[in-house]
C-alpha cells in the first residue's frame, strides 16, 4: 500500500510498517541568523511499498512548503526509477541503503551547504533516518519526526495483497528463516525483525536494528552523541495500528506477549545506549499519538508537525 492523494481531509500512507544543537552549529545560527526566516531543508524517507515520487509523497512536500514557504524538500530514493525504488523497500541491504542516503545528501548541491536539515520518516523510513543520524549526520539533523516507525523492531511480518508478488515473495522468505545471511543482507523487513522468543539469534545475526539500537556488548558512542545532539526526536504512534506488530515499537517500547515495558524502564534508556535519556532531559524527546490505523494521517497532524518542529532554525532553538 502506498501513500495516496487524499490530502484534502485525510492523507493515507500504507507502509509496513527542545534541545540545542551541538555547539558549533548553535553558535553559527546565533551569530548570523537570528532574524533569518529561511526554513531548513526537509528530507523525507518513505515506507515499505512506496516510491519517492508517489502522489501522496508529493502532496506531503507541498504541505511542508505551504506551511513554511521556501522549504526545499528532498525525498530519499534508492533509484530514480520509481519501480526499482519501490522494490528496494523490500529487497536490499539496509546498511548499504543508509550509506547511499548519506552520500546522496552530502553531495547534494544545496543540502550539502545547509547548516542543518530536518527529517521526516514514514514507517520504516523513520528508523532508517535515525540510522542516518547515528552513522553519518552530515549535514546534521535538527528535528527528526517519525510516524509509525519500527524503532524497537517488529515481531510479525505484514500481510500482502494477492497481486503484490514482490511483497509475497519477500514475506515467504522471511517466514522461512529470518536469520540466514541471505535474508539479513537482502530482505529489508528482516533487518528490523526482533522477536523476543528469538532474542539471541537477533543479537547475533541482525544486520541493522541490533546495531543502531546499540544492543550488543560493544556500544558505539558516536550513535549516542549524534542522537543526543538532536533538537527534537518526535515519535508518533498510530492508536489503532494493525499493520505494525507491536505498534508500541514506535515509542521504543519492548513488548513480550502481554508484557509492555516503556522506554524509560528499559536499559536502552537508563544506561543511555543511544542518547535518548540525555535528549529527554533536554526536553527533546516527544511521545505523540495520532488516531487511526497505520499511516492514516490527517492533514492537520502534518500541518501541526511542520509548524512546530520545522521551518526557520530560531523556531526551536532554546
């Protein structure tokens, strides 16, 4: 299911799915741009089964520009061919995809010269953008907003329509054995699969999520530093999400059967593996809920997001 053009009252996307800057960046804006109303560029990463040039994604870009006139919107893509870009949401190595996004953004003629960018992630695009922040972050992200993203992974795989053979083929392989090298290096949803019943296998073989969540014995301090430097990390959960299991993954909550452990009660937070506790203490970690099933987004929610967290840099500086 892809984002559809229903932005007059409801924008529906189907995917599987305030702190200061680091000192140098903060100083640059304080010195030169207090009165500058130019909005920061906005980078979007779409979700599973969608494409970078889909009507709905274009509609989101138009909303962003309408709320903050002059916003440059760049949509991450794995290929300029929309069909190949969609296939890459199912088939590909997430580590390599994030590397490509890092290179594309850093070499973009405008993004590369921006003092910072904002970021918006739909479903799996949310944790992939968090991977961008943790692993490269050049240019740095000011505010990252994610909608229905699988930050703590999924424990089940999505259902596919009978006509979507790419989805059906991918899910069939995933259900066979998610921990083989082939699956972990080629099937995108497997790389954020995290089943508590198979936790040891997850820690050993996960190609992506176990790394960016710093769940292994070695903790990458760069990940923690980069997340803690965000101005905002805004985590939207869909109240009636039936596509992403568990839906609480959008808030980094750990779900094992009927037992739900909130983020602030997890070691991920108390030991601050990726900087969420430090960010929270600065007031930059936001937990928000929006009504509806997965990726059912009202225009009002999007407009409020663009107005509160994006736009001119001085809007969110402390």
